[in-house]
């Protein structure tokens, strides 16, 4: 569920939605979502002073808390 949510949000932000990749790494109590986008779109995902990335992480935490887990978003180069 979290993977689909992050993919949906990021694909609506970037110019090249085909290059968006979200990899899920499951842990005991937490889930790590690794996000990769095209080099030209990385600024659109992070935003000024990291505001967009912070907003995506906030929405992700709210969605994952509903399931009783902790989710972390990592934006990779």
C-alpha cells in the first residue's frame, strides 16, 4: 500500500513518470522505501529546502501508522 502511494504522488510530480522506481525493503518493525527518479526530476521530488520530500514523508508516515508499522522514505541518486 505504501509503495503504491509513493509511486502515485511522485509520478504526478515528475516530467518522466516512467523512470520512477520504488523498492521496498521490509524489516521487523519498519519498512524502507527506496525511491529512484531521473536525474532531471530529483529537484522536483525534493523541492526547495526539502519541503516536498518532507510532505511526502509525512503522508507516508500517516498511512503506515494506520497499519501499525513505521515507514521510511529514502530518495536515492
